[in-house]
């Protein structure tokens, strides 16, 4: 979703802003723009529909000088993606320019008031209303830009991360946030703005995370100044982030997605590092150790998330129920937050989020928190809004995930859930010691088995080339591999635009079986399971109807192999760990199909990496 970059310092701003926008491209967007203040006191805004490359081309031969500027990639909400709706937006007098990520919910009523005051609008956006309102309040009450932004935001309902610059004020950028992500980078005599750290880390590792309803003044030669909307000063410690430039570059891979698939052995190792002691076969998660009483007393765990993280959460339900005997409800965050859910004292809510910024998950967490639930978060991005809003939690440490289709975030989320469930189960006495040691021992070997699974890539590439004709795919799985079937289907539709549905295998006969004919590819995720024989029967039902079967099985499989058109064999492991292996061939399958079809794998149409609006 929308990306924000800003710079003020002694260097030329334009190249920094363009590079920053390129680093944020992974978030998904449809237009881009930049505002620069040159040393003649002119405020130039350039913006265009399409990629950052088009913006660069558009700016050729234009005046792009200036050591202060703001830039933006837009993911359309109000008004279609076109030049006029792209950000930055000018105020009426063109003396203020603003970029915005979020949604101003009461923009129509503010717009009506401004129209009555003689303001006119060039775009369909809620953002233009905000910049006009700032100008109106600034001139009406004769305020500085800093104060005018604060005063205006008091009337605003909705979510925002904004950056604002003013023609007559070449020494300062004002920025603010509520509900949408924004980071301030602090360099030597320079400041940066970013929707996340990726546009900043090349220049500085020192950052400040603003809280909701805080406004910051970044002024040349001065210290960062943060106020809340009541004009009170707020102190923030400067935090040093651990992110390397190589983490956010492709490192020779054609796509981030492929790089991230192959990174999974390393990201799982990072995820387990310092937590899993391979010699002692023990797991220590500090969040769990410190709050074990909460889990001991828990009547229920509620897991909430969106997209791929929700699929990881579904696996969490199987894990917590099997090993901890605690009932688990799992629900997509957008439904949970508006359902008036019953939350009792002693409930534990686990929000799961790669970005830690997904608007619905954030709101679901806030709702549960306000009703007394204990919040235990699972997040990847350190310092993200969800991570900061929890009572406790475990970071996945997957490293930055840039490809829109989530891969290593999923496997690390599942790994955290496994570590949590077995640790809690052991403490509660619902998981016996020998079983605990067996699972932990097997988890210690999992990265080697993941690397073995990588060897399947070329075979899966070959299989993928057979199925580019397909307009529909079905994915079936049972137990721990039912959520994997959902995830496989999601991956395929996200990046290849082929319609795909995931189903619990036995549910197939209640409808989807009607779709099966000799053209229909059906991916059956069926490693060695307790109910393997049941899956064999499901596969027979497909075979009888001539469906094309691609089976993911455990090495040495006999029964399903006989029936499948294509068989992909993964290493043997504990049933509860199989999702960590079975999902990898599905990631490869969707990647290669999309690549052969010539799709934009890392930035598929209409999708955003970090969904910061509801
Ligand atoms: C978007 C992304 C998905 C992701 C989902 C939830 O839809 O494209 O890959 O799974 O958001 O994101 P989160 O950051 O909360 O895990």
C-alpha cells in the first residue's frame, strides 16, 4: 500500500527520494509522485500514474533540485489511479504539498465546509481535502505549519501517515501518524521519513517510531521535536535498527519471491536461534516463560490475522488444541473486529502479522485489548504497530519480506506457533516429556529437510510448464495440511491470476467434485498423516473422475503415487511439522507457473504487501 519517503538535509533530495520509492515498490502501488522545494523558493510537484520508472522519466528535464522533499507511491482508495489523484497534493494556493497513507473517513464533511469557504478541488481524493484543510486552518488562525497540522488533525477521523512541506519554509518537514506506519530516520544533520525502514537504512540505522496522534517537526540544524495533538511535547528514545542493505536486495535472484523461498532454511534457523537448544532438546521462549500463568489460566485462545498469516493461524489451532488442550478460535481480523465478539477475562488473543501494520489485525487487537484479553503477538517487523501494542509476544525474525506473495513469513510464523504450543503443552502437562523431546528433536533437523525440499525446484518447474493452460486449480489437504492447501491456492491466485480454491479433502464431495474433469488440476497435499488412508480414498474419488493429480507426498509413498499424474516427494517428518515442508513445493509451483505466464511475480496486480487500510 501507499509508500512515504521524505528527506531534509544537505544532499540533493530527488535521488534519495526516487531510490526510497523504489525500495518501497514491493508494497504495491499504482502511481507515484514527488514534491521538492528548490533554492529559488519554488515548490515543484511532479506526479504520474504508473511505476516509479515512469515518474523518473517524467521528471527528466524538469527542475528536480532541492535539499528538501517528500515522495509517495499511491495505492488507490478514493478515486481511480491517475495523474490527478496521485500524491503529493497541493493546497489551494499551491504553497503547501502533502503526501498521505491511510483514509480520512470524514473527508466529505470537511470538503463541504471548505467548498463553502471558496476552496476548489482538482482530485477525487480524501488527501487533497486534508492539505486544503491545513492551509485553511493555518491562514484562519495565523499558525505555523506545525501548529496548523496539529489543529487540523484534531478534526480528522480515520487513519493517516503524512508528510507536509511548505513553500515559505524551506527548513522543515512536518509529519504525523495515526494508524498508518511511519518511521523517522535520524542522520548527521539530516532527517528521513519512511513508511518502513527500507528507504532509510542505506543512510542511517537510528530511527524514531512515532505513536498514534503524534506530529513531528524535522528542522534543519535542530533536534527532532515531537508533539501530541494537544501541543504537549513527547520524548522518544532513538532506536538502532538491525537491518542490512543486502537483506532488501535481490542478491542475483530474478525475483524477491524466489530469493525468499530459498531463504527459508536460514530464516527458520534465525527464528529458532537462541530459542531452541539442539543438544538439550529444549525450547525457551521468553514471552512464554514470563507469562506461563496466563496460558495456564486461559479458557480460550483466539487467533486473528489476515491472508497468509491467517493460514498460519489455522495451523496454530491444530497445534494448541493437540498439545495444550486449550480451545482455539481462529478468525480473519476484518470479521472479528466488526462482529461484536464475546471476549472473556482470561482469553488470550494472538494476532499474527508479518508487517505488524495490517489495519484489520491492528484494530482486532485493540478491540480485544480494550475488553481485557491478554495479547500475545507474532510479528516479523520489529517495532511495528502490532508488535508495540501487544502485552508480550515472539518475533519471527524472518528478515525483510519484499515479495508480495508471502513465503518465509508463513514458515517462520508456523515455526513460532510450533515452539509456543509444545512449550506451553509441556508446562501444562498436556504434552508428555518423551513426545516433547521427539518433536523438538525433529524441529532441530527441519532446516536440513527444508534444504532437501529445495532440490525439487527444477522438477516442479517442469511440472509447472504443463499446467499453464489451466484456468482453475483445486488444492486439497487434511488436518495440518488443510491450511497448507488454502495457502497453496492463495499463492497461485495471487501471482499467476489463475483461479484456485483450497478445500479440506473430504469436503470435496459436497460441491467442488462437480468441477472435476480431465482438464482440472488438483493438488493433493498428502504427506504421511494419521488419516492417510482417508486421503487415499479422496484421491481415488478424483481419479475416478479423471482429474489431473499433482500429489505432495512423503518419500517412499506407495498408494497415492500410483494414482497421481505427478508426484512430489518431501522428506519424512513429524505430522505437526509437515506444513513447513509441504508448503515449499506449492510456493515453487505458483512461482514457476506465474513466471512462465510472464506475470509480475513480485508486484502482482492490485495487491499490496502491507494492507494499511481496512
Ligand atoms: C496482504 C499481503 C499478504 C499478507 C496479508 C496479511 O494481503 O499481500 O501476503 O499475508 O496482507 O499481512 P500481514 O503483514 O498482517 O501478515
